[in-house]
C-alpha cells in the first residue's frame, strides 16, 4: 500500500467528503474547496492527495493515514534494525576470527553472507 498506488473512485470521493467537512467547519472557503476538490478528482495516486490535507487537521481520508504511516520519518522497522546490527556483529566477529584463529581472508565474507541471508528473509 505505497504512496504511488493508484486511487480508486471511492478513495477520491472520500477525500472530497473530507474536504467538504472542512468547508462545513469553516477551515476552507468555497473557492479553496473548489480548487482542492478539483485536484482530488484529478489525482491518480495516493501521493497526490497528501498536499491537499497537509495544513488541515482530521478528518483525512483513510488512504492518507496509510501513506503517512509509511512516509513518517523516525525509527527504522525492527527488521532493518536487526539487519544492521547483525551485519555489524558479523563484521566484528570476522575481524576477531581473522586476527585470532583463521588467518584466511575468506572470514571477511561473513558479513556479506549475513546481509544476504537477512535480506532474503525479510522479503
């Protein structure tokens, strides 16, 4: 459910309904509503609705809640944190193995193998 997915007619209508509610509460005047509702009607992707509601409080169409949740900056997903940590630990282990036990450069492939395994698992 990414921001680049195409909108359905129902999602466009929901956006226009939310804009109508903002007219009823006095946050938008008729002219601004006309401009925004025309842009909502012409929107092809979910991402095109985001600027129409950036300066407005709730209500927003449900489709925007999904888009904003995915775009929100902040903490990486747990799988990303785990992957980064695991690769770092694998690199440290590779260096320790190289200098203590295995004097073979192949131990430095360990972080790459870990990264590949985690990447394959997360898909």
